[in-house]
C-alpha cells in the first residue's frame, strides 16, 4: 500500500512538473510577443494609449518595461522555481 502511494505521488509530481514547464513555455512566448510588439508596433500603440491616457512616450516605454520585468519575475516565481523544486525532489527520492 505504501509503495502504491509513493508511485502515485511520483506520477502526480511528474504531471505537475509537465504542466509547470508548459506554462513557463507559454509565458515565454507571451514575453517574446510582447517584446517584439514593443520593438515593431510601439509607435502605433503609443499613439492610441497617449490619446486615452495622456502619457508621454517615455512613460509608455517605462510602463511596458516594468510590465515585462514584473511578468518575467512572476513567471519565474510561479512556474520555473516550483518546476526545479519538483525535479530536485524527484532526483533526491530516486537515490
């Protein structure tokens, strides 16, 4: 019975690790799209946002960079660090 519980837990951990790494991949894709959009289409977006919010170009870029940085930190905290912890826990239990 105890071995069966350990096996189920290992399976569950593998499943969670797979979900976390996929979520990290999706987050990375979002970051890349956001960055490319900022490089290529920032003038169009700035024109629209400056009409609505009355912000300067520097404020617009600053807010986008803060958003990129915050999103990257959150994705690392909630996806990559738990993924690494699960993988390290799995390796320590195998020995």
